[in-house]
C-alpha cells in the first residue's frame, strides 16, 4: 500500500503541471498562487489535526525561518511556476524542475559543506547537460547566444526557490514535524501572496473563473499539495528517504504522459533525450 500511495503521489504531482497550465490561461500568477495555497492551507490544517491531533505552536525563534519558508517555497516558487506555465509546455516545465535534487546537492555543498564526490559531480554534469537540451529545445548553442525564453527562466527560478526552501527547512523540521512545518509555510506564503494578488485583480479573477479553473485550483490545493505531502511523508516514514526519494524521478514521466493525454502536447525527440539525461543524472547524484 505504501508503494502504491507513493506511485499515486507522483502521478498527482505530475498532474500539477497540467492543472497549472490550465489555470494560468484564465488567471494571473499571483491570484492563482494565492488561491492554490489558501485552499492548501485549509486542507493541511484539517489533515494535521486528523493525523497528528494538533498543530503545535512553533518557538518564537522559528518564526523568521517559517516566514522564509513561505517566501521561498510558496511565494517565489509558485509565482515562478504559474508565470512559467503561461508559455512553457507542461512536459518541458516538469523536466526543468526535475533539476531540484541536483540544485539541492549543489546548495548543500556550498552552504552546508556537504561533500561533493566524483559520482555526484558526474550526475550533476549529466543533469545539467540534459537540462540544456530541454531548455534549448535540442539546440544548446541557443544558450551561448542567450536565446532563452522568459518562461524557461521562470522555471529555473522554481529550482532555485525550492533549493532554498529545502535547505532552510532542515532547521525548521528539526523542531517541528514535516506536517506542521509545511502547514505554517503554506499559511505564511498565502498571506504574502494576498497583497500582490489583490493588486493583480484577485476579486475579478475569482468572480469570472471558469469551472475548469476552479477544478484546477482545487486539484492543486487539495490533491497536489495536501494529499501529496501527506502520502509522501508517510512513504518517507515507512521506507526511509532513499527508497521513497527514488519515486520523485517519476514526476516528469507522469507529467509528459498526462500532458500528451490532456493537453495534446507531443513529446519531441530533444525533450525525450534531454529528459532521459536529467533523470539519469538525478539518479546518479542521489545514489
């Protein structure tokens, strides 16, 4: 059952790229991000009380760290996510974000002094080569000319935001459970998103949102965020980080398949080749 739940979680996370792509056709990035995490915060509160019985009040010294988690992993990540999906296909976006473990390994080496072995360096190099193929649509020379789309840069912003969130989260999760830390981060991020969302026209966006848009937002908030985190943390507890973490490599695979099914996005040869290099590099980096 644990393996099945992890598999379903990866499919749910792959589906967030399809849902996000649909939502941003009808709503601005700030409004979409706020609605997603307003819904996610409510769902996570319910789950936290159901699973853990309470939501512990964090020590005063952690409030700044929690605010930074909300700023990096919720505010910045999701503004980049929704902004990028306006122009970048769901499958390509998922493969760029698949660089997250590689970025985390590099960030841990720079700021936490984690050692970089030759195997890790080889995996990082392979993933970066694959990302160059995906981002440049099979023509890496474009990168040397600086010919990179704004949407792709936004997706790279997601990677940097998630790296920061993960490294900051180590300190917070030493004193709070993953559920409590995630719930507080979501609530902090939603509060930060409210002002920019109102300035963007949140009220009008909510009033005119279609059924498809609301379905996408509920999917992102409940299934992609609350249920996804719940089942993934259960997998971490049952199997350990090494075995559970391997499943994350399936997220871009599900995203490409679902994008082909629901958005009629046809995977190109450069996408498949670059994606294979990214995933192989991530596996090697995290051996």
